């Protein structure tokens, strides 16, 4: 597992810790959403977990390997990859095929193995027709999918994604999100992604971590969100629209086992629920 143990971090010149005494973990094959308002410490925690920042206190480990000076750090960084919110800043290849091969070349893999892995990745991902295509001309979702694919070829055990859908339209989000699910479910990679969007968190994650002021205030399985909705609202976290609608219908007495309404009648009730809230 990827684990933070009592981690704290203070930026130079700041009087407040960006992350304070925080512990969390990500299991292999698990998708965890990291939520919180701007300034809550999401990006800092993401970079700490990826090894881009070093904690002032506490430890970060991946499958028991500590991110610390010496050989441990290089092993740790092979286990954890990080993807930023703006894919254009991380794309460097002149073609999709070259982008996929870049990390493998740097890892000093044999040319025959690189060619085999890239060809297999293009085929499995449905991007074979784009092999010679310049990445800069891909859609936002295709760019994120390409970067996820490039990271997956390096076979890290864990991926850290900082606001991966922030720059994407709805179709691109669906494309990138679907591939993220594929990496977790089929490849067994543990994934943590930062998001402001509760719908994204509810739709993709197995578990959600909630940050406030650099502290972990709540960790919930997605299935437990409904039962803690009042607590989440009291802490200022936005509820998913689907959950808000469910709660409004419940207030109207429509959450009854076996109850059925005509579609038009239900639509009218839903309309009034939204606008009379």
C-alpha cells in the first residue's frame, strides 16, 4: 500500500502547515478521491505521496519502501507516478508512439521490449490509429488517456492525479475516467485523484478523503456517503447533485419501498424540489 504516516509539511515563509499530522493509505487496485476547498492541502498531499515534496515530519512509503535519501528514494519513485491537471505541460513526444516509448527508453529497457509494450498498449487502449499522430492535436481526454497509458507502461504500483479532469469537457472526462477505472480494475494500480467535483468522486472512487486546513477530517467509503450527508453539509462539503435530489425526494415522502409514480408526475415533483429548496 501507499501510506502517509503522521506527515506534516510547511512551505518556506508560511506560518501555517499545509499538511499537519496526516495519515492515510491507498490500497492496490483502489481508487481514492481527495476532496477539499482550495488551500485545504490537496495538491501538497498529492505531491508528498508522489515523492515530489519531502515531509518535514512523518513518513511516506510505498509497499514498505520509504521515500528517503539513498536507494530507497529511487525505488519509491519507480513505484509512484504523478499526473498534473494540464496534460500539455507533460507531453514531450512528437508522436503518440514516441510519447509512450519515452519513459521506457529512459528506463533502459531493450528496444525489442519497448516496441512490444508500445504496440500492445496502442492495441489494448484503442489508440492504434493515433500511433503517428502528434499529441498536441489530440483532444483533452485523449491527452489525459495518453499520459495515463504512458505511466501505466512504466508499471508503477500507484498513480497520483492532481485535478485530472479540470481542463476537460464532459466527453473527455468520460474517456479519461473510463481509462482510469481500467487501470485500477484490470491492472491493479492504486489511484488517488484530487477533485472539487463530488459527482466525479462519487462516480469513480471507492473511498473519499476529506481535507480541511491541511488535516484529514473524514474518510468514507462511497457507499457510506448517504448516511453521513448531514455531517458533510455541516463541514461545508458539497453533496453530489444526485444525492441532494435523493434527500429532497425523501423529504417529500417519495422514498418508499415499492412506490411507483407516473414519469410525468415524478418529473413535476423533481422540478418543484429543485426550485423550492
